[in-house]
C-alpha cells in the first residue's frame, strides 16, 4: 500500500470541499486505487465536517497537529488527539518542521505520538534535516536522533507512518538526488528495524516539493512507500496528476 497525503496547512474554507470531492471521484474510479490510500489534512476548522463527509468515501481525513496532553486541558487554543478522534478524523501529522520551529521538542513530540496512538489515530511522524545540517553532513545523525528520541518499540508500528521531509526542500522546488534519497530512506528503515526488532516496520514516505513533474523521478525509488504533499495538494488537478504520473 502506497500513501499520497495532502497537507493543506493554513488553507481552506468550507467550500474548498469541492477540491477533495474531485479527487475523491478520481480515486473512486481509478483502476489503481487498491494500491494506494489518499489522505488529506485540512485545518482544524474543517476537520469535523470533512471527516463526516468522507467517512465512507475513498479518501481519508486527518489533522495537521495535536496538543501533547490527553483528552482536555486548560491550554487556550489547544486541540487534543482525543478531540480529533471524536470528530471522526483518522490520522494526525506530528513533528512537521513548521511545528518544530514553534518549539516542539522531542519530549513533546513523544507525548503527542503516544497520546495519538492511545486515542486510535494513525500518526504521520515527520523528520528532516535543515540546510545547514545537510551542508555539514549531519543528515544521518539528525534523522537517527529524531527517530530514536521519539519512537519506542512499544508503539504499534501498524499505526505509524514516517515522513522524511528535508526542510530545505519544503516549498522550495529543490529535491534530493535519487541516490541521496535512496540512501536516506534505507537509513530510516534500518533505524526503525533496530527499534522495533522486526522486519515489519512503519511505512516511510518522502515530502518536499513533490509535484506532477518531480514524481516521475521519485516513482523509480521502490523503497518509498508514498508521499506527503504540501503546495500541490491544494489543486485537484495537481494532486490527481501526481497519482496519474506515479502509476503511468
Ligand atoms: C510540507 O509542508 O509538508 C510539504 C511537503 O510542502 P511542499 O510539498 O509544498 O514542499
């Protein structure tokens, strides 16, 4: 099973559901639709209505983040994984670099992942190095650290998905070379195998400037289990073209 996950970030109002409806109709009729799952993470304001609308449809809905405490708390503006699950969403992104910039430490992220799994959400956990770390050849160390400080053997690997998102690639049009990406994905999978002590490990996705053009290169990389897509997920045509070009 491959994953195509659209992260809408701060985009969308109620009538943006039309974009997802077009994508849902495409997926529903696509002859390859057994091979992949399309998921979208709209902002919190749309989570309940979109989750309910797409409950029995081809695409699934998730949240972009959650608070690191369980159920309810006195933190203004916070949304817990319990609240996300209770409006019908199935997935949650945790550790996106946007949130790491805003102060999410490994300890906070571990708590977010643990509570989300406890509340039966599937977690899309993001990792990635920045430009400076890449330049200093620190990518492997950074990724191993980001994984091992958060992911524990006791976590259910079936409900975890990892997304490798090099920060220097997000929204820039710059992407890693094929060789670089294969090496990095292998390293991530090796690190996960060590943690879980089994061959069965979470799926590993790539995110960062994925569009209908760059997907033609990424599709050659068999180690990749799917993609986290930002900018190109806000247009039904762009998102559908990514899937079409992947299976062409
Ligand atoms: C993202 O922010 O998760 C992302 C992958 O963005 P983009 O596809 O626009 O680079």
